[in-house]
C-alpha cells in the first residue's frame, strides 16, 4: 500500500509539474516539433496509467479485508464454532422429542425360523415358523407423558441457549468492530499530531538558524516529536491488535489486515428502568433457558416417580408353524395369543427412591439458579441504565467542547486570512479541534457500547 501511495504521489507531481515545464520549453529534447508532441503524449499517457493503476488496484492485493458491520455480523453467524455447536445441540434436542413421542406407538416385531431335524424320526423333518409380536404400553406410571413434556422443554432450553450464544457473539463482534473504527480514527489523529510536531520543530529550527531561538527550545521540540512518533506507533499497534481480535471472532486468517468500513453514530435512548425490566423479563434468553430447564427438571421428577408405579402392557403374538416331512407333508399350526401384562416393582434395592431424590435435588438447584439469574439480570439492567446515562452526559459535554474549538478554528482561519496569525497558529487551532472531535468520538463510542450493554440487558442486540 505504501508503494502504491508513493506511486500516486509521484504521478500527481509529475502529471502537474512536468507538462508545465514542457509547455514553458517548447522543444526540451532538441528534436523535431512533431516528434516532441508525440513524446509529450506518451509521457502523459504513461503517467496517467501509473496513477490509475494505483487507484484501481484492489486493497486485497495487500492482504487487506474491508468489512462493513453487516458483513462482519453475517460472517460471525455463519462461521462461529460456538454457534455451530449450539445448532447441533438443538438438532439433538429435536431428535429427543421424536424419541420420546415414539413411546406412545406400538412396537411390532417379526421373526422367522427355519429348522431341520435329522436322526430323530424315520425321515428328516423340516420346520418353518414365523412370529409376529405387538407390544403397547397402556400405562407406565405417567413416565411416558412426562418424558414427552420433558423432551419439549429440553428443546426449548436448547433453542434459548442458542439464542443467548447468538446475542453474545453479535455483541462481541459489534464491540470489536467499533473498537477498530475508533482505533483507526485515533491512528489518524496521532499522525496529525506527529505532523504538527514536525512542523513546530522545523519552525523552531529556522528561528534558531536566525538566532531567534535557543538550543533548549530545539531540544524540547525534538522531544515532543519523539513523543508524537511514539504515540503514532502505539496507535498503529492498537489498530492492529483490534483488527486481530475482530479477525479471531470472525475466524479469518490472522495475517490479513482488517479495515472497518463504518462510522461512530448514535441515537438517544429511553432508559426507563421499569419498562426495561418488563421487556427483559419477556425477552432475555437466559430467563427462557433457565425456566425451560426448571420445567424439564420437574418432569424428570415425575419420570423418576413413574418407575416405582405399576405399568400395564397389552401384547398380541401370532405364531405360524409348518412341518415338512419327506419334503411333501405339510402340517399347519397357526395360533395367536393376546394378553395384558401388569408389572409392579415391589423392591429394587432403593434405586427408584434414590432416583426420585436425585431428581428433586436437581429441581431445587435449577429453581435456585433461576432465581439468582433474575437477580443478576436486575442488577445488570440497573448498571446498564446508569452507564448509559453517564455516557450520555459525557457525550453532551464533549459536544460542547467541540463547539468551542470549532469556533476557535474559524477565528484562527479568519486571522490567518487577514495576516494577523501565522499558518502554524492556524494549524495548532486545527489540531486542537481535531483532538476535541476525537474526544467526542470517544464519547460516542462509550455511549454506543453502553447502548449495546443496555440492549443485551433487555434481551436484544
């Protein structure tokens, strides 16, 4: 990129300066005028081609990726490993619903046996038998219906967990994206500061050459320039670090340089706590997650209790047996058996009781966890409201400061136009304005982050 920019600068300089020199000297090469005109045209065409090459060269050739916020969010949702795991867990929970529902359907088994008896009878006897069995539980202590309800609550929990993970991923990507935008803005400001420090050093050096400035003033300006250069280097490092963090969230190559194509914008928010808490209670995926887990634990208790209750099962078996003697004789022996089976576990060594107690303990833990989550959300929401209000006040103060330095810059420009102030004075005023404007952008960034935290607290992103 630096090489391309240098080509652009060189092309601009030659494109504007060299043809002017050619026009001043009609035949600078000492050749025929017709040939001189041809050479002029070739030079202009070549310089224009170099310039356009720098303009049209894609950024990707330097390993740079330009992303908008929408592109970053779509990439995060598509390639995130945590979300892929959450989607797999949702599919597993959906399969669990189908598995639980299969218990209400009868089980049908078909079997067949082909046997040959030799040496027992005077002739070899072959036998072919078939069996069809149908089993259907009519009652199983309420465990079947409880398992069906539990599977649905498990699916709701998996979906709520996936929704929570999506919100967390999107929030991280948004924060990282706008951190990169602010880091790029800070890098530009630090470059402006370094350029201003260099101009001050040049100005003081010229005064020193004329005998109007001391050596200590030059040393001070050199120190200021070194500090400004360090600030620029630090800003560039921060931008690179922010880009790597975003690349890690999007699962991009670590060697690619990411540029965030976006601006820091904001909209004023309503921070009424009561309305926000009601919205959070209805929208937070964490509440839906722990509520579903609590309901699932309740059904688990019913399942564990159902194992100690009697069960009723209906059976129907159909038998068909054909005996073949000497390969020609056929004896049919078809019959069917229908019945009802009642089973009641009288003693299992305390296993059923232990399973019920474990399920009740898990239910109590789930209830306590849900109550704690409600308190944590209320605290998080209060902190988000306070943070949003505080960042809004800081933003208003920064906007007022920008107005002051904007007015000072206009005054400095007017004085420079009248010859009262120097170019350096006007550039100093411009630097102060840029610094104030960057502070405002910092305040906007803080307000946006606080807004994102507030949105997360009420169940949105």
